[in-house]
């Protein structure tokens, strides 16, 4: 089974992809996490990605596609995988189809999580990330515990530079609307896109998604 999570920044794609990954026992492929790991390597590709990301720019489609192709050829992806943060635009989606067709595989489901913009803003500007294990908290809804992360116990958090209001509205959300939102129509035409309301409790949302997939 091959699944893509689609939605604006702050919709909860990463959270839902991780929950579904644990339930289905398929690898959760977050391109953001993959790129951050590569950027920490001291080789030419790592340094190039690090410089690109430090400037707030997106890594080129060509590089992303090469990384994705290599990743899904790994042994743990043989039975399936769950994408989070990819594809980001029509070019990436079309090339993903080519990659999948070459392997005689398809994207089975595109899970589109829909959330109103005012809620997205609170989720993004309030986000706190555990420095050690990347567990996500929110100062409005689920503050980082005073005695440390519930998952790993560490007591340091990261506030991402692109999580401030201006960067979110004028850069990330604008980029999403221009480049990624057209994928809703792209996958609707393929009849594999299914939209879920992302406003509620994350467990309830994940249960709705899992039940839907189970019943198909």
C-alpha cells in the first residue's frame, strides 16, 4: 500500500502519517526529516542542501526526486510506504507517477487533510519541537511539559525560524497555495484523493482515516 498525505503546513500531516505508519507497519517517509538528516552530512550533497535550506529555499525538484527514488527502493519500502511532505507540486507528482509505473506500482490513497487558515496559524506559531526526538508540542494546545518530553524525557525544545507569523503567511502558506494546492485537483482526477476534516482531536482524525482505509 502506498499513501500520500496532502495538506497545508500545520494541518497535521506529519502526526497523522506517523500514527498510520505505526498502525500499518509501513515506513513514514517525511522528506523534511530525510533532507535534514542529509544536510548534517559533510559531503557535497549535504552541504548543498544545508545551504539551500538555511536560505529558506526549497531543494530542487530534481534532487528531491533522486532522493525519493533511492529511498523507496530500500528494503523496508517493499510492502508499502507513507509519504509526508511529498510531492509538493505537479512536476513532483507527475515524476512520482513515472517512478511508480516503472515499478508496476501506484499511489493507492492520497489523504487530504483540510484545516481552516485561522487554526493553521495557531498551530504553526505555537509549535514547539523536542530537540532530541522531534516530538511536536504546541504552546496553545499541548505545551511542552515542564519536566521534559513525554517521549524521551529531554528538556530542550526547538522553535523553527519559519514558524513565525510573517514567514508562515507570506512564505509557506503562499507557496502551498501556489504550488501544492493544485495537487488536490490533480489527484481528484485520478480518483484516489480523499478529504478529511483536520480540525479535531488527532486520535479521532487518525481513527477516521484508519477505518476508511480498512473498509475499502
